[in-house]
């Protein structure tokens, strides 16, 4: 959900504490088409296995339910300089850094934290067909 990264939230202040809707709509449209393409390629290229990883769904779940994942924030960047969500200026030497980066979904204005990436990887590795389709990465291997 690109509209939920701190950069997009700060760039679209009229959304308030919500995610920016337009970038998310575009990402969802792209993902719908991509999932269809995965099915088509799997059918037309015999012997090939294509896997669709719904990282949008996984990250959105982490943002919406951040406390259930052990995070203190689902919207603010751990490494920040300015902005309501820490998204206006990229992380750099003069940035402030949160005390415990494992408590944030986002590391900087653009990227998930290491802790969030571990959750994403685990769900892609062993997730059900809602996270990764038609099979997960462990089944693929």
C-alpha cells in the first residue's frame, strides 16, 4: 500500500491520519492485473510455475493491526527529520532515529523496517493462498 508509506502520508495531508487513497488505488489495480497475468502465464507456459505474492495485503495487515504484530507505530518512520509521519526528508546523518527500530513498521519515509520485512518474508515462505498464490515459496522450493 504505497499510499501508506510515511512519504505519501506527508505528501497528502488532506488524508489526515489515513493513507493516501490514489496511490493505493493504482497499486491495487496493478495487482489485480498482475494476478490475472500470473494465471495466464501458468496456463500458457507449460512446466512453469509463477507465484503471485500479495505484499500489498501483508503490509496493509501490518499497518492496520500493528499492535498485534508487536509494533508501536504503523505509520511513522523510525528514521526521520521532518513531517507529521517522518516522511518529508529521507533518512540521513542528521536524522533522528527511534530507540527501538523493531517497534516500527517503517524504517524511513519509503521502506519497511527489518522487523516488518521478516514478517513479510515469513508470510511469503509459509503463507496461505491469501498471501501467496497458487503456492507459497516453501511449496515452490
